[in-house]
């Protein structure tokens, strides 16, 4: 007995309190810092206090698109939401063209509610198709991608309309409101048990299911959350565009996914969060900002954008792989 | 061949998608004056052959568990690069050889990066595709100098015949390539390995199937076929255009999934994709004939993909996978 006691005393179980930084987030963060430095050095005027709000405003649709794709990527099992961009475009068309333009309703509460409800509705459709009809996420959300961009185009065939002052404000100093609102939604979500269940589902859906988690419900929740964030993104897009435009939305899907991956959100699920999406989105915005400012040929801009995307994703993948190898005995 | 493999390769989608093809055709004949004649069939077959070629590689890549979003970019880049090389005085055949070789290398590189770094090819192919089109556009300064020689245009002209057969030669080329492709998937060691890798990567590795080789081959084939589609498009439109491939970004995936090949790999085949390509092209033609706009067309296409895949491409419930 005393022997056991000595052994126990010799090896006290004290949890080590060290802050562990997951290296897969470092590449995106490093890139962000580097891009920020280069941007500040070459083009300080767009980051001057007077212009900072407008610059940030321009970045908000990319940031919110990256937020909106994150929950579906996080839930894993092939999770991806291609419909994010078209939803943002559809929200823009519905609120600016139909609600404000045609019906003449520009009350902020109604507009915001309609925008969020549109996003939620598409997210719910995505979630039900994926979790209960069990269509592969990429196929189901491709279907809603085409349907949403088609509906936006049939509501309005060419850009037009204008936004009320309060909505225009969201492109300037008030732009931070949309991002903060999205962050608040996410923060509330991470406080809920559903967040843990989502991460468990991503880690191993079968194990999660066997331990009593309703994985189908969790997957629906991920797409609904993504839809809600896309709805907020639609508001930001409407503010930045200052008009209804059915053609620009779809571009935000792939930019958003690229941004999330840039920041270190794993496409395989289970790794990352909305802060990484934020880092990646700002980095992508800074890259575009820099290349546009340097006035390089738009073709070279594509080359640089594509090459950096491949490099970032490959390096993040490589780091993740090294980590996994080190953890394995 | 074992019964299990046969079951995997049987496309459950075929009866449904063939029925759909007939229904769309019947609607076209009933609703549109002059639809359904020889000229309609010629046009639909011609347009389907471009999509069918571009989606062939996509089928193979999806079968092994990947996805290739670089197809539209490779179509555009090959389209412009061949015109530019020929415009600078190179013989057209040599230009084609160079472009196809470059496309093969490009595809192999995509696969190598995806497998080595263990990242999903979705973003790799998207990024590399954006870069390759940018590179070609930068080289030509956006204004490629050359055009298509007459022999290429005659391959893809709607009125052209192939000997006694009243369809353009490109349709015959598509048919031959389709037969070869189905043979490759069903009757060769490579095809068998591709299905094995797609349905169970871990088991395939234990069976000494080397994923890197299969992935490199699949992505290279996909890029080469996309480049062929791009070069043929040059003959069809007459002048080079880097955006000529953009509809194929999602149409190639659409044709594959409507044809019953499952995303994630392991089940399906090219016969389904070929019918999927015909279905999508016919749908577009009928919509155009009915005077319905692009917008409605896109909406219906999206719903069609969901309904069709919901009908025959459903996944297994998690409780059956424990």
C-alpha cells in the first residue's frame, strides 16, 4: 500500500497550463501580417484613419462570406456550402430591388429580418437536403447555388436600384456592426452544447451518433447557421454595392471558401473557427487590395491570386499532416 | 468480374436519366414548332460532345474521390494558347501537341500537390486554374493573334457530315473516345484500381494500389480532355476566348452527378455522364426554344440536380455505416 502511495506522490497529476497554439493557424496569420506590412508600406492612404472605415467596409462581404462557409466546412463529412455567394446576391436583390425599391419598405427592422430570414430559409433547405435526404453537400448546395442565382436573375435581370442612408452607412463606419453581429452569433453558438456536438460529429460521425448525438440535427444546424451568416453577408453586400446586382453574388462562394482555407479552416472538418475565417478573409482582401493598387495587369493578378491560394492551402495541409504524424505513436 | 464489382459499376441512374431525356425531347417536340428534326439533333449532339468531353475527365476524377474545378480554366487556356501558338507561325498540329502535353503536366501537378499535402483538390484545382488562365492571358495580352484552321472548323460545324453519317465529325470523335473511356474504366487494370481507390482508399492502399500514380493519371487525363474540348471549341467559335469554358465549372459536375456517379467516389461510370451531358444540353436547347430566359433555366437546372440526385444518389444513413 505504502509503495503505491509513494508512486502516487512521486507523480502528482498537475495539469500543465500552457497556451497551445495550433500551428495550422500560423501560416494564415503570418501571411496576414506580411500583407498588412506591405500594404501599409505601399499604400498607406487607404489605411489612414479617414479612409480606414471605407476600406474595412469594402472587406466586409468577403469576411462574411468566409464566416458563412465556415460552419459547413467545420461539420466535416464532405460538408461544404456552395450556395453562400448566390444567397448573398439573392438577399441583395430581394431587399434592395423588391423590398425597398418596389414595395417602398425601408424600415431597418423589416429589411434586416427579411435578409436574415432569406439566408436562414436557404440554409434550412440545404441542411434538410444534406442531412435527411442525404444528398452529398457539394451536390445539394450546387443545386441551391444554381436555384438562388437563377431566382435572383429572374427577379432582376440587370443591376439597378439604390439603398437608403442607413444601409449605405453599413459600407462605411458602421460596417463593423455586421461583422460584430456575426461574431456575436458565432460566440453564442460556441457557448452551446451543440458546438461540442458539431466538433464531435466532424471528428467521427459514427462515434458521435453512437454516443447519442443527433448528428443529422447537428448538420442541419451547421447549414442554418451558415445561411444566417450569409444573410448578414447579403446586407453587407447590398451596402457596399449601393444597389441591387444579381450577378456579383455567386463570386463570393469560392472567395469565401478560399478565405476560410487561407486562415486555416480545414476542408476536412473539425479544425478551425470563425476567427481563422476572419484572418483568411482579411488576408485575401489585403492581397486583392495590394495587387489592385500596384496596378499590375489583371491577368497577373489572377496568377498571383491562384498561386498564393495553392501555396497557402498546400502549406496548411502539410502542417496539418506533420502534426497528425507527430501525434501518432 | 465479381458480382460485387458489377453491382458497383451498374449505374442505377441510367433508366431514370434516359427516361428524362425522352421526356424533355417529347416536351420539345410538342411545344416548339420545328423542334426535333435533323438540325435539332445535329446541334444537340454537337454541343453535347463538348460537354461530354470536358466531363469525361471529371467522371474519372470524381470516381477516385476527387473533384477537378480547373476544367473550365483549362478549356479556356487551351483555347487561347493553341490560337496564339498557331498565330505566331507554328504548325497547328504542333501547337496542339504542345498544349496537350502542357495540360497533362498541369493536371499531374494538381494531383501531386493534392496527394502529397493531403488537401482537397477542390481548392488546389481552383487556384491553379485561375493562375493558368491568368498566365496564358498575360502572355497573349488578352488578344490572341491566331484563329482556327479550316480543317478544325469543319470538324465541329453543325452542317458537316462524317462520311455517310449526318453528324459533325466531333460527335464521332466523342463516341470513339466515350467507348475507349468506358473500356478504360471497366476493362483495364487502371480502371479497376480507380474504382477500388474511390470506394475504399485504405483498403486500396493495403492492396498495394499506389494512390499517387492513379491520382496523377486521372488528373492528367482530365486536363488533357478539357484541353481537347477547348481546342475543338476554337474551331466552333472561330476565335479564341479565355472565358469559353466558364459554363463547364458546374455543368461538368452536373453532368457527372446527373449520370449517377457519386461524389466521394467508387460508384458510377462514363455512360451515365454521357447521358447526363445530353440531358443538360437538351434541357438548355428546349428552354432556349421555349423562349425562357437564362435565369429560369438556371433555377430549373438547380432543382433538377437536387431532384435527380435525391431520387437515385442518396447516401447511406449513419446507422447503417456503424
